[in-house]
């Protein structure tokens, strides 16, 4: 059961793909499951919304924002709220009531929930309840040879994002995601994955060492990651050589928790415990972010180098497979999958 406002979003961007009806209590029922992909980019800062309920008949809407570049993105269905990290204003921007605005193919929106303009180079956004965590990949201490980044922790209350504290990390940052109360983060410029246990318990501005950090065999340089709790699947992207437009890929790790827990701190998760997708047919050059529909095993990729939103649903054996969906999106930077 969803509110009328949330229902309106999925109906507006998916005309003909889902059937909607209201009941006597003003609640609404979606007769068919609706699936929506929200995306950010660093070319114009707009939010592009793809209805992917039927991957063979995808429909797109665009919300034109005042941002000129953006990265991490999140959608809160209970509040009908899109939040993205603006790389032009260097803060979080929230767009409420998108159900009304997205009824047109293109609509101009104004941020009505904003944080302070605190960051230097915001990337991924991870959300846990009312806490919004943003990975900032700017050099934290001004010394090039040291590996560090910052995690900005905001609390959302009503129409405000308030900066609670800032954590300086012992790794360079890009993608982040929560599994329960633990924050997983890619160690940018490496093939490593780190975890900060009970992350939100750190309430002061401080420096934090990863609770555990392992290498992912087969990856050259990881950027994006996502976790699906229903299937216990972690997916990480590999941008390879950042200057190349052909050597990217992604790794699927099923039964992730047991594999991660069984790999000692500082050790390597073997490539034979993963499924790798890469090759010329994939169009993967610099895949910077990833989202996953565990019910259909569909992987969605923000491909920055080649300017694409890509989808793969034939990933079981991995290898050099062709996307089942490809759409142009210059400087694609982030994807977020939402299912009714």
C-alpha cells in the first residue's frame, strides 16, 4: 500500500506500463509492480528517471534542476523525495513532491530541502533512516601521497538537512553503502573494499580507521558498489584504467556476507568466488556506479566514460555480454533503483 502521492510518481512516469487504482480509504494499490531507476550526471545536473518495469519498453522523464553537476542520488518513497549530492553547490539538494512535477516529460524543479554547502567533492550517498552520509573524495589533508577522504553525516528533520559530524577516513573514497549499521566503502585507486562497523555510533568529528579491509581479486580500480539484502548480493564496479573507454567491468558476489566474513583482514577474496562481466560487448569503460534488482538479477550501471545508462540481466555466467538496455546520458554519475 502506498500513498496517492507516491503512486502518482510511478503512474506519471510509466503511463501504460502499470495499472493504478484508489480504494475507499484514499490509499492506492499498484496492480503491477513498478520499478524506477533514478540517475544523476555531471553534464547538466538534471535528474533523469527511467521506468524499468519492462526493460524492453523503458520510459524516461527528466527533472531539470539548477545544479550543473551532480553525483550520488536517492529516492525516499515514503516522502516522495529525490535527494542528490550537487557537485556545483557542494551540498545535498532534495526535491519533494516529484509526483506532480514528473507528470511531464520534462519539468523544471527547485530544491526545497537543502543542506549547508559544506563539501568539496561529493560522490555517493548512503542512507540509514534519517541519516544521509555523503562520501567526499577530495584530498582531506592536502598531502597527495596520503590516502584519505571524508564522510559527511547529515540528519534529516522535516525540511532540513543538518550536518551532524564529519569523519575523516584512512582510505580514498567513492562508493558507499549500508548493510545494517555497517558502512561499506570502496577504497578508491585500489581494488579494495572496507567496512566501518556500527558507523553511525561515531558522533564526533574525528578520524576513523576501517574495521576491516580486503582486496577483490580481478578488479583493477573499484568505484561503485551496491548491496541487495534479499539475495545477499554485493556488486562492485571496476573502472580499470580511468583513461580507457573499453576496459571496465563489474563483479557480482553472491552469498556476500559469508564470503566477506571468511576473508581475513588484509586478505583477498578470490576471483573464483565472484562473477565478472567485462569485454568489448559490454560498453563498460568507466562504470562509476551500480544498482541492482535482485528479483530479476538485473544490474544497472552509470557508465561515465561512454555516457550511458546500461542494464544487464544475463549475468549468471558473466563474461563479455551485451547490455539488454542502453541509453545515452552524458557523464552519467549515479544510479538508484526503487521498487514499489
